[in-house]
């Protein structure tokens, strides 16, 4: 069981990058602890800015820094950062096209029992409707490293969604082909596809393994970049497997499943099931418990897969 | 004509350009544009280190129009300074024009997109912080409306600016006392304004926002107190220079008819420095 948090890896990678790139500035809103950014603040005090608990201000300040040649990374809880400061993200970052990197910490339901104030289940829906922001999520610590490096190479507004707790590895190392906007097929298959991102990539892989014992050959796609979507990969999956399950640690309204469906329904309609958090304050609990409660478990995904395959065969 | 006479003449010309542009386009926020005109003329012709030929020079002073709706005066000043051709403003607010009704950083000389109130000061804090980090000597000026001060984000930024000891940052309040609904003090009381800024740790300067010697003095480096950001509270008249617009909230974004346009032009053409 991996015990290294993705947020810690993001911090370590930023420290590595900052040794050479002195334009990197990390900003926290009384969040250096929860963002695991304290080591950065200690190592590079002159490249670290504390704004106190003021999300609107932190995003505006970051935009001003970026407009003056800095490469700011705002590390703040995703729930507050994306909704409290939504307008600063829309205007000061996206519309003004400033090179601000937003690191949404403890996203999704990873704050667990703290409840809906601390859950971030609207951020993808909100941000993907704003032109000009790249949105990405790492599936494990190895991908967190690659994603952070890619963010530093990418010029423009971008949002990285990061969970709170350590997640199990889905890669053996960080030595693999990673490109922003290019989804990764983790497991090939032709019966149906599961397309997901972040922590639930692992769940999808476990589900696919379970399905294989029943003769279902499930493709698993890690769509680490949610905007821009890898439409080619989605349509290939639709064409070749004829059924798609999406899984997201997010509201099922307007989020990742909706984004995939927009592509599928307009180009290659196939039966789909959108799995995620329904229209309610999410039940409190540990991530795996909450996922299972909402049907995101290997066992239930097998049942959903069988339903979709049946629909596909019956000409839905 | 002395320096301040030239500034008065320039301001009268800019006001005339504003009136022409907003009449031609039947759009704009004329009241606040006329109240801030003398502030902008002081900054762009007397204070700011900016070069229209090199608008992104790293050492330039930064100006942010946080009260972004008062774009008319800003466009007319930038065009007059040569950041873009004056003729470009013929497309102001027209279909597909980049000269929209709020600042747009696709236009040379404009640093950031603004228009939703309460954003500019935070961005200015970021620019001033970057200047300090890089040991640059540029200054950052942010012009805010007085109605805008009801936005909580302004005070987040005010707190941060003094916390970071940003003496390279100057906020300017266009204190015309009116907002779209009426008097600021009736809509949401913002007084005692100077005390508020003082208590947030700012160096507060009060000035007549239409008097060029006072404005240029207020923006001068000699008034900087090391370790403190400065706020200039500029007392202004909304609609300044056009009698029937002055102090009338109707002209926040009113559109002139032909008779009103002619009358406004006549009044602005009578400014003594224009007649000289």
C-alpha cells in the first residue's frame, strides 16, 4: 500500500523545478500544511507567498505575479479555491490569459467526514465552462510528478485537481509516455470501455480484472487531462468497444461524464453509464466507502458493464 | 501655457474625445469616465513611465483600471498617447471590435481584463510583489471607483498590500460620491473612508481630483512612505465638465441625444485653455 500523498509529490517536484526555475512562486492561503507545501516554504522563502485565508485575493495576486513574468502556483483547498474565487479564475486567470497554475488540494470527497463545505464536486463542471483553462488530474504519485513537470512546461492557465489521501499506484514508475491532452489506455479490451481519471483509475482496473474472469474484456482509459479532452481516444473507444462507462469523483451534472457524452453523442452514439456523485450532499466517509456507496466498486461496475453490453447487443 | 495649463487643455480634449466616442457609439459609461479624466491625464502625461512604442517593457509602471466600466476615458487617453490609432476607436462597442466596453489586454497599453469590480487591487498587489521580488523600481497604480469599495475583495487586497509593505503600490479612489443607484452613502456607507484605509495600514492622501497641481503632487514619489502602500482619495465630480451630467447618476451610463451632444461639445470647447 502506497503511503505517499500526491500533494507531497507535487511539492517535491516543485522544489526540484525551483532549483533551476527561480520564476516559480508558490502561494498558499493558510494552506501550506494541508497542501503539503511547508517544505517548499522553508526551502524557498523568497519564492513563497502566504496570503492568509483569502481565496479571491490569492488568485488575483497570482494573476498579477504572472502578468509580471512569474510562474505562480496557487495551492489552496479545491473547494474554496474554485468556488469562492470562481470569478477571479474566470477573469484574472482565464480571460486575461495569465500563466497561473491552480492546485486544488483535497479535491472531490477526499475531505470525507468534513462534509459538503469541504467537498469539491463542482469544480470540473465550473471550470470546464470557462474558456482557456486546462484541467488535469493525476491517477497516482508517479503521474503527479509527471503532471507537475508538464504544468511547469505549459504556458497558460491550468488547474490541477489533487486528492488528500495517498492513493494506490497504477504505474510502476514515473518513466512512461505522459503528454498533456493525451489519454492513456491502461488496459486494452473490446467489450466496453471505462474512462476515468484520478483515484478511480485504480478502481476501474480492479473492475476490469474482475470482469475478465466473467469473459468481459474491458478497456480502461486514464483521461488525466479533462480539458482539452482527448476526443480521438474517446471516439476510438466508442467505435471499437461500443459501450462506455465514465467514473468521476465529482457531481454527475456537467462534469467529466457529461464532457465525454458530449463527444460521444455528437459523433458516435453508444450506450453510456455516467458514474459519480448524484445530486445530493455526498455521504461522509473514507473515499473507498463513499465510492462504493455510489456504486463505484469493482463488483458494481461489473453489473453496470453487463447492463451496457446487453443494451449494445439489443441494439438499444 | 504652463505645465498645468497644458494638462487642463489635454483633459478638455480627452473629454471631447469621450463625448464624441460615446455619442457616435451610443454606448459607454460617460459619468465615471468624465470624473476620472483628470486623474488619467495626470498619470499618463505627468507620472507614469510608459512607452507606447514598447508597451510591455519589463520596467514600465503598471496601471490597472479596476473600475473597468469607465473605459471611455482610458481608451481616449491611450489612443492620444499613441498606444493605438485614434481611428480604431470608431469601432468602439461595435460588432466584433476588440474595443469593447471594458478593458481588454489584447489592446496595447492595457495590462489586464477588468470590468467586474473588486479585482484590480489584488492584481496590483501581485504586480507590486513581483516588482519587489525582482528589485525593480516600477510603480503600480490601481484606479478604483468609490461604489466598488463595497466589494469585500478590495479589503482582502488592502490588508495584503500593507502586510507585504508594498510602497510601490498606489491605489486611487475616484471619489465622485455616486454609483448607478444614487449616492454611495445611501447605497452602502463607505465613510469614514480615510480612517478605513489608515486602519488597514495605508498612507492616505486626500486630494482634489480635478486639480492638476494637487493630483501630480499626490502621485509624486516624494509622498511615498517606506513600507506602506499609498491611497489617493481623489474628490471628483461625476460627469465633470458637462454641466447637465455633473452629479447626476442618470449619466452613469446615459446616452446623449443630438441636442445634448451639441450642448456638451459647446461647453467643453469653452474651456479657457482650449480657447487660448
